[in-house]
C-alpha cells in the first residue's frame, strides 16, 4: 500500500470513529491497532507498548498531575476570592473595573494554575455574578472570563507547555519563561479593549457605586493581603524554575506544598478537601495520560509506515518559502482547533511538525509559544471552543451558548493580533529564557 | 448480572482511589528532595525515579474509574444531538473498536511485562529498582479498562434493546 493511500485510510478511519462519539483516546488506539495488524502484524504492538511505557515513566509528564492537584487545592483555598476582591477594589476608578479586575486576577491565577477549565469555572463563579448584577454588557462580562481564563495556556505553569515540551523535546523550563511576555501582551490587549470599549460606550459597564469604591485607604491596604499568598506561590514555582533551583516537575511539587500551606493559612484545609482533590486529579490525569498513550501508538504506527516523511514532503511543498510553511501550519492548527481539543492537536501534529520546524532553522521554544497562542484562539473559537463550555457549565441555562460565542469575538481578534506579534518578533518569546540561570 | 456490574464498578473505583493516593507521597518526596539538596547538600538517588513511578502507576490504575465516570473526552458535534437510546446503540457498536484496542493492548502489554519479569529487569540507574511493578500495574490497568468498558457495553446494549436502564 502506498503511503498516500495509508494516510487517507488512516484519516478516514480516525474521523469516522471520532464522529461516532467514541472517546478520542480509544479512537487513536483502535485506529493504530487496525493499521498495525493489517500492515505489520501483532508483534509491532508489543513495540508500541514499549513506547507507551516510556510515556508512563516520562519525567516531564509528572508535572501534569501535580499542577492539576495544585489547582484543585487552590480552588478550595479561597485564594481566588481574596485576589479578585483586592484587584477589583484597586481597579475601581476605571470604567469596567470588574472586567479589568477579572483579567488581572486571571493573569495572576494563571501564574499558579496551569489548566484553563479550573480558571474559567473559578472566575465564572466569583466574578460573573457581580458583573451581571451591575448590568455589564455580555461582551465585556462573559468575554473577559473566557479570554482571561484562556490565558492559563500561555502564562506559566501551563499544562499545554508541558505536553508540547514532551512531544517536541524542547525544555519545559525555557517554554514556561518564554510564555511570560507574550502572555502579558495578551492581557494588556484585553485590558486595553475593555478600557476603550467602555470609554466609547459607557453603558456597557456602569461604574461602581461611589460608596463601594470610596473605601478608606487603610481598608484598601488590608485587602492587599489577598495578593501576598498568590504572589509568593507564583514566585516560588516560577522563580525556582527560572533560577534553576528545581526542575519543572519538582517546581510543580513545590507548588502543591505551597497550595496546601495557602489553604491552611486561610483555614480551608480539610482532609476531605485533599481527598477529593486527589480523586479529581487522578481522573483528569488518567484521561490525559491515555490520550498520550493512544497518540504514542498511532504516531508510532504512522511513522513506521513512512508517514513522517510523507507529511514532511507535503508540508515542504507549501509555497512562499519557510514563512509560507509557518503560516500554513498556523492555519492547520487553528482549523484543527475548531474541532479537536488542544491535547489531541499537540499529540497528533507536533511529532510531525517539530522536526520540520527545526530543519527550517526555527526555534522550537518560540514555536511552542506560537502554538500556545493558537490554542488560546481555539479555546475561544466556535464551534468547539472549550472555554465556552466551561463557562456554560457555571452559568447554567440563563445564558445561551451563542451569546458567549459572540462575547468572545473581540477577544478572539485581539488574540490574532498577539499571535501576529509573537510570530513576527521571536525576541518577545526568546529574550527572557536567554537570561535564565542554568 | 446487576451484581456483577456493580462489582466491576466498585473494583474500578477502589483501584482508582488507591492509585490517586500515590500522588501525595510524590509531593512529599519532592519536598524532601529539595530540603535534602539545598539545606543538607545531600541529594537523594531515589526521588526522581519514585516520582515517575508513583505518577506512572496512577495513570493506569485510575483509567477504568475515569471511564466509569465518563471522563474520557470525545467529540460530541453529532453524538451530543442524539437521544440517549440512539447513543446507546452507537456506543454498543463502537465498543467493538474499544474492545479490539484493549484486547490487543492487553495481550501485547502482558507479553512485554512477562519478558521483563523473566529477566528480572531493573532501571539500571544508581538506585536500580526493579521495573516489573510498574509493568504489572499497566497490565492490571488495561485489564480493568477492558472489564469496565465491557460493563458499560452490557448496560448500553440492554438500554438499546429494552429501553430501560440495567
């Protein structure tokens, strides 16, 4: 069988199984098994188990369950409430202060939490009711939560970076640090949009009542306490990676201990809380791990069949030189992002894309940041925008999905702007990691 | 039949919960390692391997539990618009693909693990622990997945044919 035919049959089997609602992990595995049996015979599967076993014992993968556990503990620790309150009182004088506060709080939370779902659900519960009570326009209120929450993909410690690093063979620590400046640019663009939009149309975000804003300075200062624990936690996790004190996987463990301490300081640490966090962690990380395993198997079989060479030749045939290829890849990633979850995309495309990127002389760390921007876009964009469904799970039936889609649009366009900056100026991503102590 | 199915549920949950407790020692070990390395300048030999062992086992032991709670992501562009009974019909058919994957994987993983046990394979690091516990955990996890998936299949089939929950 020619590789062209294999590729078409493989894609057809994959898509057919996917639309029947079979979980993605089993779709990948079953497709791989069908093709390994017909092309190579059963013993190749023993080799594939070897690949899965390597993945199980991958050192960088350890950071995934640990960061999920950290997020689960932080969700119960009340730290997000305190953070949001402090930020919002201080950004009170601005129009749209609640929305600006949401973006800032999301950015700070994102420096502790690496998963988007946790962010959106948390701020959907904390920030949204206040904005709706104040009659904020949906575009400001709903969009700021989805867009701000999505920043967890880009602001370290992001689980997307960890997974990218594992598949691309790029250093996780460098990727984490590289995401900081592009992440802050994104946050600044979002805040800028809120300021401009509410300045042009003040009715979009009625200002806070005076009595709520005019808090005595002393009380305002007391509220700043809410920033202490989050800052300490973010600094200890990122700082230890930046300074080379700990590996990213160890830093995740430090983060877990820090989260437990934070919960204890707030008197929110309970045995049942730890237990439910552990249970939640294992279910999410098993779901993720089996996606890794499935992807290892299907990519392994496809590579054995010569697929990597085929993809390389096809991609290389994209016109307009190496920038044409980069832009072509962006379009493929954004398109896939409409239907597939980020994890499926990274696991299926990066083993094939990254060697090409390296051959073209691009930096894999930079490409990782660009990829995360793409995934931020996919989080916001219809029809399969995970951020929309996370928020929908919090708001219930009051707000239709379509309204959340429309609310996301301005932020979606801004993310495209940030993506263009990241692609055009690699220095934005690569300058900070170059200063890292190693 | 009902008893057997709820036994499978309970077994998956029990093993999954047990697996989740492996995360906590990993966190504690990391804290211990950092303290030993920077305060006592005595880095340990065994922490980094225990980290991957603990987490690695948890990924496979909890998978059946995650399946029972329907946590494995799927694309529900079309699937999400079907009625519960239509879904049960489709799930009963796609089960065959799941079963094919898991059966072949179980066979391959058992063969892989058995080879390792026969030679008494170790990690050949400075600490040098045996690797068979992780490989056995992989086989157990896959067997449980197949079992839990089959339990789901029996339920789906019953619902597809009779229209009532089993």
